[in-house]
C-alpha cells in the first residue's frame, strides 16, 4: 500500500491531503459537493469492501494506525491509492466527528445508468419520490436487497443514496442494488409505460386498493412508488400511477414509516 503518515504538526499538508473528508457532518454542504466533485464516502472496512467488490474505485483512504491491517487486503488491486494514517484528533478535526468504525474511503462516484437499461430486465422495482431523510433511504435499500426487488429509482429531489449515512444504514447494500435518478414525472412516466410497468403508488386514499388484494394477483412488472413522510406523494406522482395501494392498519394507526412500508410491500409482492 501507498501509506502516508501524517501528524497534527503537518498543518497545511494534512488539510490539503484530506479535502475529500472535510466537514462530513455538514449535510447541506456534502449534498452539493460530493456529486459535484464525483465522489462519495464509504465508512468502515465492510462498506469499503462492498464498494470495491461492486467495481467502485477508491480515491484515497483515511484511518488510524490500528486499522491499517484491516484495509490492506482490500487494496491489493489498487496499490497506488494513497492511504492516509493520522491521529484520531486530526481525523476528527477534519471530518467533524469521531471516526470509530475503522476507516473512511473517498470513492469515485459511478456514472448513473439510463433508467431504461435498469427497467429492461427488471420485474419489481422501487421508486422513491422526494424522500429527503437519508436514514429512510438507506433502510429502503436494505429492504430492497433483502426482499428481492431488482432496482431503485429516485426522483431529482430525493436524498442521495450514496451519502455516508444512507450507505451506512443500508449496510452497504446501496452499493449492490442497481439504482439511478429519474427525470421529472412528465418524462419519467413514459419510461415506465414503455417498459410495461404498472406503477403502484402507496398512499392513503378512499379509492386505494388494499395491499393484500393487490398482491393476490399482481401485474407482471410493478414499480412500487413511495413518498416522503408528512407530505406523501405529490399530485404529479399520483397522477402518474396506475393504482393507489394502501397497507391495512389497525388501532387507529393510519400508516407506517416509509422504510417499514417498503419492507411490508416488498414482502407481500415477493416472488
């Protein structure tokens, strides 16, 4: 490995070398800078391993000395990637938090696929409209991976699936599940229609079909459309849907958290 040891005394060298890792806790800043600079942050040896296994290319690695042995086997195919070893206090000063999961890696952000490519061979997909909570996005990806959907599609204003918290909550499955961004609904709707997909929007409505009824005889190709908590699906999304589906609830509870709802829906429609 190309190991570069830095100390707090290195000053400007330390700051310049670790630009990719600066202010990781500033969500608004990272939401803009990471896509713009073509990177994302993988946290922990397990997640870094999954990223590399998915074919993603590391730009650099940042860790404390004690984690060096865990990272070495992961970088056998990338011997030129700089591995920065720094004291815990220096790493915290740069990143904004106590990095206790072993290591951070700055990864090259992969080019997103054309939505038509992902739909071509898919049968079950999930569409996330404007879900801005990174925890929910990560949890949904984990459900998709565990319960067998083929891909995830996110709308232009949806939270970044490759944001550090999304990746962590997904247990790295966001690096395994195919996903891409959609255009606005007036362009996205025809893409699903051309691929023969039935869009099932999960929402509360008087004319909604119960999930158990819908799952008893589902269409061959289904896109499960989930919206943000609070506002729910937009009028444009509901207008693009072929069906509105609801999950039957008890004891006066009207709905589930969107991540939980996605898991229930995927389980009901498992193949």
